[in-house]
């Protein structure tokens, strides 16, 4: 954003760079960064909703990234801890 605000990056190039940061979650929902506010947004029906993308719980045994709603790793069955200090 600093390059855009300083004028060293033109608007079309900036928008293209922001669009390149789009990601899809495991449920197929597309997430984009808002070019003006730097916040995450996802499309819901005909509107863009400001929200945080779902976080992943990384399995301590196999390293698989699981959705936060899971209590056990969907890959190996290991218990997933929500507290990063536990193992």
C-alpha cells in the first residue's frame, strides 16, 4: 500500500497485484484482500463480506492442515490442540 500511496505504483498494477493474493479455502470460498483497507473479504451471494479467513489447525503428528471445527486430524486421526503451547 505504501507504493500505491506514494505514487510509485499505478492503480491498475496495484489492483492486479492485490487480486493475485486471492485464495480459496477448503470449502471453495474465495478470499481477497481489500485494496483500500487491507482487510480480508469473501463473496456471499451478491455482496463482499469483511471477515477473517478460517484458520487451520496443524496436526502435530503428520503436519496436515485441518479446519478449526475438527478435533482430530482428518489425515491421521491424531488429537488436534487449539492451544499452541500444548503438544
